[in-house]
C-alpha cells in the first residue's frame, strides 16, 4: 500500500512563502523576505528596497492560520498565491478573507 505524504497547513504555508521569495528577477532592487511564525500562525512575504526614487516597504502576502482555516489578509502577487496554496493541498473551503469574499 502506498502512503501519500500530506503536508500540514503550516508546512504548506511555509513552503509557499519561501518559494515566492526565491526567484523574482524583474524586481531587481527590491528584496523579498519570507516570514514564517508557526507559533503565532502568521506567514508573510515582505518586500523592501528602492523602486525608482522611492523606498518600498510593504507586505505582499499575509496569511494567518486560525484553527483549520487560512485567513488571507493580503495577497498582492500578480499571480495569486492563494491559488498556489490550493494547488499545494489546502482545501479551498478552508481559505477565507477578512477583507472581501474570495472568488476562487
């Protein structure tokens, strides 16, 4: 019998956040940082650096793990990381947003 290794929601969030910061060549002067705090349930992608003549310091993704739900506070990636989370194994029904209804 084959056993399928299923990652937990915190593992999926961490993997997705870390992968999102690895390869962003078009951002050049802007650095992306993964922030994964399993204890508090917060998973973020921070972007800092110079964008033209202005300093940028913003949150590109903020997801909170609350019980069995992933609350998306921000998802400012061109290609939504919410969709990546679903593809990686988080149930669509377990993803919610505090800001507006999610149309996934």
